[in-house]
C-alpha cells in the first residue's frame, strides 16, 4: 500500500519508497538496504508508523537521535494477522536488536460475519468486499445491540489471539506502542459505525492493552491530537493543495489531514519512545 499512498500523496510528500530482498511490498524510506544483525530497530505498524503526510515519522526521528538504523514496517490498514504468517517480515524483525510494535486496529480482524482475507482494512460481507466502516455501518443498521455486542467480543477475542501469536513469534524485546488521539478506554455507542469502532486503533480498549502489556518488554502510551487538522501543501509550489481520497474509501478530495498522526504527534511519540529505547540500545 506504500505505492498507493505515494500515488495519492505525490503532490504533498515523497515517501522515498524502496524494496528489501524477499519483501513484496515497498517500504517507507529512507532506504536501509544494509541492515546488520542485532544493530537496527524494527518498527511494526500501520499507516501511523508508515507516517502519512509526515516527512520524518517517529522511526526516522529515533534513528537520527540514537544513531541506529530503523526499519519502518508500517503498512496501510495492517492488523496483527497481516504480519503473522509473513516469514520474511519476521526474519527481519528477529534479526534486529528489538522491535517497536504499534497497537494495531481491531477493524482489520475477522469474525463470524465479516472476513478479513489479508489482515487489512477491507472486509468481506456476504461475499462483497468493502471498507470496514461501511461493513460496521451495515451491522448497526441491521442487527440489535445484543448481536453487535457478541460480534464485538468475538472480534476482540480473535484480535487478541492473533496479537499474542504475533508477539510469540517475535524473539527480540518488544516495546508496545499506543499511538492515538484517544486513551485506551472508550465507551461504545451503538448509533453508528464510529460509535462502535471508536478512534484508531478501532475496537481496542484498556482491558486488551493491559493483557498485551504482559507479553511485552515495555509499554509507551502516546495520546495527542496536536497539529490536527494538518493543512496540506504542495512540495513543489508550497501552496495549499487537495489530494484525492482512495476510491475504496468513497473518493472525493481532502485539503487537510485529520486522521493520520501529525508531525507534532510523531515528534511526541519519538521523544517518549527514545527514553525507553535508550535502555535497550
């Protein structure tokens, strides 16, 4: 999906995409083609780790501050099952010194009604592929609260099973990273899909975080919305511009980023992470 981001955001930013041997998808640069075993940090996550609309995402800021290579494994819409069976990703992760694992979204998880074939944000409902938000709005419109509660619990159970399996496959120390505009605790509202999912990372609550923390070396919580909404500017003309939204997400134009973490949020994340990383470096 890195190539999809670059196509969408070409006017605004250059993500410096590159490829590593055995990795199918292009990765966020700057390139790290000469990774020495036990001498780099893997940052595992979704678009927040990738750093949409941010010149220097937190993995790169950590690299600059600590003078150690970071491998940005942020991928659009990724849930734990996206990474779970990718042996080449896991090989790079386990050859590093330690890993930073972003708390990933629960909306990329399957349940008895919705199927996630690739561990990302598109779900199948009755054989039709659609964005998770659309799928959950269908559920709100067609099912009662008792059923929805059962589906949420099932989804969370599946998420935790896959997250624990992913953590178990990582053989290096893990810093678990909560990177969001909200705290882990939130109250579900059943009036629309946003009320159910909550802000990113969707469906994840404090109880799940408390359990995940038990399997990781350390935990960093970053809660901020500083810098949002972020106005978008052309990297060529420096003038305000709008970019096309992804067709699968309804299309249209956006002149502001109000979803992905801002540069200010990445700076805050890096500052909190660096304090913990220094202990492991």
